[in-house]
C-alpha cells in the first residue's frame, strides 16, 4: 500500500527481472486520473529500453558506457551546453 503523504502525491516504480510496474497514489484534487500518468511513465521507460537496446544480458555493459560519459548523442548535448 502506498500512501500519498503530506503533498497528496506519490509515484513508485517496482521491478523484478524483466518486468516492472508503476503505481501512483494521489488525492483527487491533485490528480483525478493517475492511470494516465502511469501509462505515460511506463511508455517512456519501455521506449528508452528499446531505443538503447537494453536487455538483462547487456545491462552491465550499458551501465559501464553510462559511467564513461554516455553515448554520442548525450556527448553532443553536453558539448552544446558548455
């Protein structure tokens, strides 16, 4: 059970092996239909997993690449900001 707390809003993401679930608890006056936001978050996570070709088998390689400074697209973004 997830409670919304003092601000009336809580997001939780739980994962196990190759599955995950997003849960949102909110007061009705904060977010009337939390399922819409859950769907958007889940879609974004899945699209990023597909975009970067992340699998359980190559997860460690992907994490090492992120530690080294990310991929070419991210480096280009970092360079433009500097």
